[in-house]
């Protein structure tokens, strides 16, 4: 089945996919460049989080679903999957689509974050766009590195190198994007109303934010565990808790779908 998954991934790597990634990257960078003129930042880490922390936390669950899950929902709606039964079992087709969807959404967000990271750390210093004033934050050349290690969740990895942090954080965002795409995928299979199914990941994301904030568990908010820039640094394990819970729910849903494949109205 790996061969079929790779073929599906290659077939979905269309100009539209790359144009969407490029457009979102350009929008985030342009908006950050425009806003940065009104702020004094500490360093490249500040500019990196400044680039990510404005629009992306709001758009995250929406874009995660739009990358590919929405096209899968269209295939379900037009009964495309039911016509593949002659070529392969329907459960195999679902597995291929699920993993291709997850992998491509991961790739989309990994490339997005790593592009923003490269711009913030390697391109912006050459252009001199941002207004850096570390002294205004009480930082000097002697203590600014130590400050970055303790600034946000995942910046602990800066101790092992700037690029290490960029790659690890891009991997983390990509994994979460793939997870939200997977949530949308299973909901499309379980619910007859595809618009409701595609909007529920965003609802889960927003309700999770407000509910956990009301319960005094802000460090477990999905917006904070994925984009941890609005609070002091938390241990990395705290970010893994909501990710693990949602992963278990998705896994349980997939098991249910596999066992009840003949009863799902969307596939009959």
C-alpha cells in the first residue's frame, strides 16, 4: 500500500498546492514586515514569533482542513470513492487517502514554518527590516542567548543550535496540522453534512481555547501548545498532552470506521 500512498501524494502535489503554500508564506511575511515598523524587537527569535503569532494561530485549523481534506469531502459528496470498489476494497482506498492527506498537510505546514524561520533568521538580517533594541529589554550580548533559551516553549532546543530549533518547531506544527486534517477526514466520513464536518475542527479548536482558559488550564490550549508565544515558557511535555488526547480520539474513530465501514451512509 505504500506505493499507492506515494502515488496519491505525487498526484496531489499540484501547482495549486505550491501556489497556496507560497501565497500564505508571502502574506505572513508581508504582514510581519509591515507591522514590525511599529515595534521594537529583541532579536531574530522575536521577529520569527512576530511573523507566526498574528494571523496563523487563527487560521491554523481552517488551513489544515483546506489543504486536502476539503477535496476529499468533495470526492465523498460526488460518490467518487464508491466507484473505486471495482479496483480495490473501499477500506484500502480510505487508508491511502487518509495517509496522503496527513502527509501532505504535514509537508505544507512544515515548509511554511521553515520558510518563515529562514526568512527571520537568515534573510531579514541581510535586509535590516526589523527594529531591534535588545537593550530596551535589559538584554546584552552576554545574556541574550540565555534569554532565548527560556523565552517560549520549544526554544529550549536553541541550546542545540538555531537550525535545530527551527526544524523541531516546524516538525511540531506540521504534526499538529496533520492531526487536525485527520480530524476533518474522520468527520467527513462520519457525518452526512460535509460543511458541518469541515467546520468542526475549527469549532473544536476555538471551544478548546475558551474552555481550557475558563478552567485555568491555559497551558493546554491548542493555540498555545502549537503557537506558544503569548505566555512564559512551559515544559515541552505540556504541549504533548492535548496532542496525545486528540490522536487517541482520531485512532479510536478510525477503528470505529474500519469496523463499521458497510454502515457508513457516506460510502454506500
